């Protein structure tokens, strides 16, 4: 079922399913003049002009919103679609449902999600989302590590109970530190990506937009760590993909620049490591000679 973004007089009312919008029109919560947009629509339309809600509304003569002269359909859609993610509507949805709806939207429909994502609005909301999502993944990751390492000791002479207790204490300490580490990491990663985006000429929006992409991308991908063994690999790869899509949609830049901004730190790190290895072997050869 389609997901509609609802806007009234320039104010976002949130994101709702088609059935929720239909029920809201019948109850009077939504008006026929409220603007709606879903993926696949070239422009925002009054709800009364949307075919899905023709039976719940009477025809209105309100014209669709006007966009800057010369803007293409895709640009107009991008401009209009900044109605926010379900996380922005958590006071109405509830924090658990808003988090789950946002996570599924970002993971399954990232282009739509980062097109709807607000570019600005404060650092607190996206950071809270990242802390919740990353904490879920990392807590599961630490628990798996303790259990797996304990199973390996069952056939050894070491006491597995003491090992579990020791590993549990270390994991508990790390779990307590997760919110701080996630918060610091979000700012560091966003800073690096924004700098790289500036280098490649793709930064068309402020740092906060990049920060929001990092928080919503990382907070949605890190819960994949719940999957044993391969969760870290899958989550890490998908996180990079989300960063690429998020930067392209958030900054309205071409995908090539966004991808280059994401892989540039990896290229620099790999190049630095390669240079260090070459230098080390050269130094050993010189010392041997």
C-alpha cells in the first residue's frame, strides 16, 4: 500500500498509509485541500484530486503548488517531498512504531526515504534515532561475541563460567559506552563525508544534511548486526550504500560524486596503509643491507 506525505499550508502533517489518509478524510482529520505526495507522483496534489481518495472528498479547484521556473519534474518532486520521515511524526505514531517504520523505509526504499528526509531541523532528533538503532545492533553483537567465545572454551581447561563473567563485565562496560561512542562517531563520520563531498564538488547543502544522512543511514543499518556471523558484513556494506544514496538525494548531487565522497576515505586509508607497508619493507631491506 502506498505511503503518502501530507502537507497543509506549508506545514508537514507526517507520513501515512493510504488507508490512514482515507480514514482521516472521512473523520475530518484531513481536508480535501491538504496536499499529498507519494512515490511515483510527478507533483503534489490536493487530496481531493488524488484518484485514491475520490470517494472520500468532493472536487476542489485548488491548483497544485507552483515550483521555481525552469525546474524539472524530478527537481520539483525533490523540492516538494521534504515532508520528513516517520521518525519526525513519533509523537503521533509512538516512538517504537516511528522507529520501525523509519528503519524499514530507509532499508527497503532508501531513495524515497532520503528524498522525504528534512535537510535541517536540529541535530537532536536524528542523533537519538542513531543511538537507538546502533545500540540495538551493538548490544546483540557483544552478546554474540561473549557466547561464542564461551562455547569455544567448553572443551578447554579454562573455566567457562569465569570467562563468561569476565566477558560479561567487559561487554556491560562497552554497552554503557555505546551512546557516547555512537554520538561521537556520527559527528566524525559526517565530518569526514562532508569534507570529501566538498572536495568532489557535491556539497550543495550544509553539514547538518550530511549528519542526518549518517544518523538515519547508520541507525537503520546497524540493527542488522542482530543477524549472527554475517550481520556485520551485510550491515556494513548496506550502510555504505545508504550513505551514497542519502548524500545524492540529500544534497541533490549526482550519484557519482556521492559514491566518490563515500569511497574516498577508504581509498586514502588503503593508500596510506599500502605506503606504510612499502616503507616498512624498504626500511627492513635497507637495514639488512
